[in-house]
């Protein structure tokens, strides 16, 4: 029987090298997890890279299916990823997201945004027509308490500040809005059909509510309430829906990529854009909590605030911030 001494020699070599690999793995873990890694650990991790590559080549030749070889492969991959990945600067990356990246992503989704926006307003028109023709169906879109208040000549939004403090109201509002937007995005995994349903139902809800309040002479007061925050909130829902549709497209039509690759790319793109959108939803929630229920603000002020905030949102998503002239240092 041949190969016995050779196998014993290989086993001894693997066992002798095992402490070295463990040391490299521990130092790599310290570098990856520590906020401020020791310089000695960093230097030794970098110096160990060619050594680990050599050991891996030997281990694959001598024991390609051994457990130590698989462990060494894992260490080598972690070393390679740690050494050759791009440096992370979260502040700079965050600024770049708002200045440049969000605009690029929004531009790549422009047709999805147009399609989702058309679906929303078509659904809103359908909801308004339905309640205008059949007012008794308003119960499909509004609670009994809301219906009773409207019938008595009052909006359910009146007196909110007497019930809930502005700070708590703002937190509740932007938390709910973020949840709705992310839900519209996530259900896009059902080949976009979930997003279509969410956008369509929200559109019908808006149209139905405005139609019913108009029948009782309250539509203008409802518009006064939503004017300051509603433009951005609706815009974010459109964009979240467009991101959800893009997820469905990635699964249904991956193109030259695999479905996994297309879905991962679409998910990363949507996640980055939603960071910007959720930031603006926080601002919209603060406006809705502090300004919208406050009767001291006139309609002109509310519309100015709403359009101004929408303009800022458009500026970010159009990339105009990145085209601003930089001051010379």
C-alpha cells in the first residue's frame, strides 16, 4: 500500500500550520470587529495573505476535501475581502447618497415611477367616482367614527392637538408612513403584483375620502390639513411603489443576469433610495404633527410649506445638489 508516509507527512504539516491559521483568524476578527485595530494586527494580517494563499494551494493539492482545507478556504476568503474591499467612510457615503446616488437610482427608475404614479391617480379617480355614485360604499374605506364625524360637519383631524401632543403625533405619523412605504416596496417580491395592489388601494382610499368629504362640504378643509405634508408623502409612496415594481421585474425578467443577481442588484438600489425617502418621511411626519393640525397656519402658508418641501425632495432626486458650484478652498 503506497502513499501512507506521504499522507502522514501531510497530516503533520496541516496540524503544524493550524495554530498559525488560528492566529491569523483571530487577528482578522480583531481587525474586522474593532473600532480601532492595533497596528500590529493589521500589519500581520496583510503579511499573512500570501502565506495563507500558499498554504491553501498546498492543502487543496494534498487534502482537497479535508475539514482543515475548508477552514483555510474560509480564512483566505475573509482575508481577501478585508484587504481588497473599498474603504468605508459612512459620512462621505451618506453625503454622496443624497447628492449623487439617489438621483442616479431615481433616474434609472423613471419609467416605473411614471407607471406607478399613473396607477395611483387612476385608482384615486376610480375611488372618487365610486363614492360619488354610491356614497353608501364609503364604509369600505373609512371607519364608522370617521363617517359619523363627517356627517356631523367635522373632520376627524380636528382637535388632534388637544388629544395627542405634537411630538408623539409626529412620531406615530412618520413611523406609520415609513411602514406603509416599506410594505409597498417589500410586497414587490410577488412579481410586482403586491405593489400594484398596495398602490391601487391607497389611491382608491384617497379618492374615496376626498369624494365623501366633498359631498359634505369638507373637501377644502381636508386639503388644508394635508397641504403641508401630503405632497412629499404621496411622492414617497410613488417611489416606494416604483422600487417594488423593480423588484418584481428583476424576478420576472432578470435579463442576462440570474434571478438572484438581478434581485440583489434591485434590492440594493431600492434600499439606498428608500434611505433618502424615509428621511424625508420623518420631516413630513414632523410637519404633519406640528403644522397640519395647528389652525393658526393659513392655507397659503401650508401650501407654501408643502410645495417648498416637495421642491427640496425633487432637488435631491434630480441630482441638482451635485451640480451646485463648489467653493474654492
